[in-house]
């Protein structure tokens, strides 16, 4: 992983410090985000979205995780989601794929809320094994969610915060709020996000190392 990641990020040109000595720092403090709303008149920015990937220490990544461990993760996450219900900003409900009707499943995919069923590439990589067992989605509102958590898809968790318009601060604040709440709930149960002091947060794909954060408008 070290040589491969070095090639991808070009962190080893001659004369630069040894990348093996560097440390990944993730700052999720909303005070460091632009306080001004992008496009306040709504002329250009229609939608803002941020997402992060997280995996749990001690559990294998999706291509090789066992059915038993995947079910255990879903059970742990459902307990953590129950701890969120006292906060109206992030309270919601968990929907298991196996409990959805065909109509609900199709509607959530059509509205770009739920992940698609695995394609041939995901199946060949092992990500789609035992589908749809122990997969699900957490929403703070089924009708019009601004907070979405995918469970046991490509990563153990994929947390997504969205908003109409250019309210990046609101999107980021909501995202960090649930991440912190889930982190606390997991720690209370003896679980932790998978991290490496140099690579940062660890996930199934090398593109989701470090902060594992992606933002788009």
C-alpha cells in the first residue's frame, strides 16, 4: 500500500521530507468552514452534498468480510442509531433492504437516496456477496432526507449530508454532528473507527483514505 499510495499522490519527489514520517490530520470543526453561503440568491447552486466513508476497527472490509461479521456490524449500527433519537437534527429511522417493498426500494433509488444493487464489478470484487443481507439505510426523513447513512455497501458506513442551495456550512455541521454522535456511541460499545496515524481513516478503496471526505455542489 505504501509504494502504491506514493505513486498515486506523488508524495516522494527528491528533496521532500520522507512521507513515512508525515501524519494525517482531520479537522471536522465547522468553525473552519466558509461562513458565507454560496450563491445566496440561488441562481447557480441547486444542491450541496458532502459525504464521508468510515470503517470499524477489527472488522474486515467489504470484499472479504464474513456474513456473520456483516450482520454483527449492522446490529451495532442499529443500536448506535437508536442513541441518536434525542437529537432532532440527526434523529431518524433505519430501513433494512430486506424489509423494503419493491416499490419503496425503487423509489429511494430513483430519488438518488439509496445505493444501487451491485453490478458485475462489485460482485467480482466481493462487495456484493450475500446481497442484500445486512444492508440498509438510515434517514432523518424518508420523504425529504438531508442526512443519509448507508450501511454495509462499499464501506461499513457511508455518511451523506445534503441541502438545497449553497449552504455548505449547514451541510458540514450536520455531517460532523452525526459523525461525532456515532463515534461516541461506538466508543461506548467498545468499537472505534479504523485509523492509521499516517494514512488517516481506512476504508475499502484507496481513494477513501485520509479524511475520506468528498464535497460537491
